[in-house]
């Protein structure tokens, strides 16, 4: 396995979508860096994140 892609769906109020979109890259990086699973496989597998804001 070369790559694992996560497809998180993030649900927020419609009034918060724009605010979240501005911060999403930073938040995803923080989440990925603190994920035990991502950290344990990081050297062997490329981890990608493709979020959807709903």
C-alpha cells in the first residue's frame, strides 16, 4: 500500500463554512500530526486528506 486517503466530512452551520474554510488547512495539519495511526504509518505510507465541508 502506497497511499491512504482520508475523506472526512465536516458538518458546520452554513454561517460558519467560510470561517472554517480559511482555517481548514491548519486544522487538518494539526489533526494529522496528532493522529496516532497517521504517525505510526507515516514512514511507510503517504497519508492524504481530502475534506468536504457540509
